[in-house]
C-alpha cells in the first residue's frame, strides 16, 4: 500500500529536475556567488585591529541586532565572524524564498493548472508529486550547502576554515529544507498557489520578526523562530552544529504532516474552507481596477499589516539605540553629531533604506500579477469586451502605485508609534516622514521597470526581482563592504538623498520621477502593441 502511494516518485523527480534545471542552477549559483563575493570583500577591508573593533562596536547596537542577529566573536571580529554575522541571516532568507517559490510551483500551482490531474491519470502514486518535489528541493539544498561550504573554504581566508565553512553552507541548506517543508504543508491548506505563497511568506515574516524581537530582548522568544536557531550556530567562532539537527528534525516532522494531509484531501481542494462568494458582484468589482484589487485584496491587506508591524518592530528598539549611543564612547566618536542632527537620526538613514526596499516588494508583486494573469490566459475574456489594453494595464499599475505609497506610510506610522513609546525625546513625525518619503520615487522606478518588462520583454520580468536584490546588496552592504560608489549609483536607491543627514535634493527626486515616468510610458506603449501570450 505504501509503495503505491509513492509509485513513480523517482521518475517524477527527474522530470522536475528537467523542468527546473536552469532555474535551480541560477538560484544555487547566484546565492553561492554572492557569498563568495562578500567573503572576498571582507579580506583586507579593515587594515588594523582597531578598525575591525570599531565596526564591531557598530554591530552591537540594538538596531543592528534586530536587523542581522546577535553579534558573536566581537572581541576578535575577524573576517569569518563578519561574514557570518552580517550575511548568514539575509542569505538564509534568500534560500527560504527559493524553497517557497519552487515548492509552490511544483505542488499547488501545478495542481491549480491541472497538471497534477494529468499526472494522476497515469500509474503514479497519490503522494508521488509532493514527495518528488521535496526530494528535488532536498537535493538542491544539499548541493547549495556543499557548493557554498567548500567554495568558502578554498578561498584561503585564514579565519574561514573547512569546518566553519561547511557549517555556514549547511545552515543555509537546513533553513531551505525547513521552508520547503513549511510550504508543502501550506500547499495542503490553501486551494491555490497565491494563497500558498502568501501563507509561506507570512510565516517567514513572523519568523523574522520573532527573531528580531527575541535577539534584542529575550532569548526564549528568538528560539521560537527557525531563523533564530541557525544564528545560534555561531559560524566561524564556536561552530555549534546542534541547530542544524534541530532545523532538519523539525523539517522532517512538518513533511510528515504535509504528506498525511495530502492523502486526506481531495485533488484541487484545500483544507482551509473557502468562503462562498456573493450572488451578485458589487459595482466596484465590475471595473478592471476593482477586479485587479479583488484578486490581490488578501495580499494587499496582509502586506499592509506586515509593513506596520515591521516599522513598529524597528521603532521599538530606538529607545535602546539611544541609550547605546549615549553610553558608548567609541560610537560617539564615530558618529559625532552636529548641532541639529542626533546620532539616532543619523542612524535612521540606513534603516529607512532597508524599510523602503522591503516596501517595494508588494507593489512589484501587484504590478507583475498582470503577467501572471496573461500567462494563465485569463485576460482574453476581458479584452474581448469593451476593455482596452491601456485600461487593463493601468488598473494593475494604479494598484501598484497606491501600494508603493501606502506601504511605506504604514511602516512609518508603525515606526513612529513604537518609537514614541520607548524614547525619552521621541523623534518628530515630520523628521521620519521626510527621511522615508524621499524613497518613494525609487519605488516608483521599480514599478515602472516592471511595467516596462511586461510591455516589451514579458519573458524577462524576473529581472526586476534580481534588480531589487542587487539594490539591497549594494545599498545596504555597500558602506560596510566599502564597495565602489558607482555600484550604488546603478540603483535608484543609491541616488536618494539621505535625509536628515543630507539636505533634501528636490532635483534628484524629480529626475527619479521622470525616469519612472519614461519606463512606465514605454511599458504601456509596448503592452498596447505586442501580441499577448
């Protein structure tokens, strides 16, 4: 009986590898390459022990702890300790995203589009597709672990030995396997791919927030999160391996639940009950914009709540950050305030850049949803009616623009509200508003770039996500790694004035708006003229 449930799993695994051979290779090589590049950048970055200890002091403040995890190896902040402390968490999040997207693609999305029903009509087992997907993701994460681990070890960096490098690699692989298991579980609950991705990303967001709060205030809270587990490996310092076993063990348990639920449910159905729709559509739903919003309403609301909570999480550590600056003589020397700008305000510039780039994700998802609807051939019916292509595209574009304004504002309100409750002298709302609103033009450029690719190069829309990842890398890590300034200038976020440290540069913001406008217009013209898929 058990053999029948898993019949043809091996053949389906090979089929999945065949389908995703390019996608898997790009993910693995990209993550490994960024790891190698970052490790190489740390070599010779600081010329003396004093410089390394100075940067170590900056990493000990509560805001950086909430962002990157607790520091370890601070007394001897060598290249390995820097690499693990500053890169392990964000690389693990990238691996988790890889697993979420790939598992969703081969489980719920294939089921939603009828491919699994076709496979089930052949002599295959009920659990074969899910099992094959998890086997491929297990193999992909093992390959990623080995490539990253051995690659870091052969770079010849003294503080990055083989044991620590393999631990770094397997930390990534373990978190990737865990989120593959979590996504497989959520694919049994939701009845569509959109819901599976939404639940999985929500779980990832909660895991990050729990870790951030716990790392600042409570070890017990941090240990609730799987991201908190892998940070306890203390790679390149003490090299603790038990969190890897804990993460893999938890993944196996979740996989068991996912397989059990897959047997219990009907094909095409989810275990979470679907709410019955209204008998008659509202007038709002009869417009293209209303339809675009209805399709993404849940995602919009979820991201809105998430952005508010993200802002509140960072705002809650500003009180500790203020105390840290006051009590740390080295930090007072490094960030000597002028007469008008406090050290906390100076530190906000980096925080605002990170928040703005995270707030770019939901607008991009809503813009690129148009390409997803086209791929699923759901637009033909609309376009045969009295709906023009410009009106259809403008519906998704308008929703993305609104999201690009609302999400940063909600994050700002959360940040200010939490900061007002923990700081003796709260920052003025206008200061925070000016510091964040300057990033809105850069968000608009990414939305315009999404529209541009949809209109002219629809097969290459994934480039937009890569560009956002590049922007995060060069803007966030550029100063830490002392990357050439021109690399940051290739991102729109690198042209944003760092208010309140710098003066408001209206001319630069106008140029960014104009670039976004040109990209958007080009996308609309291309979409009107090209053939739909």
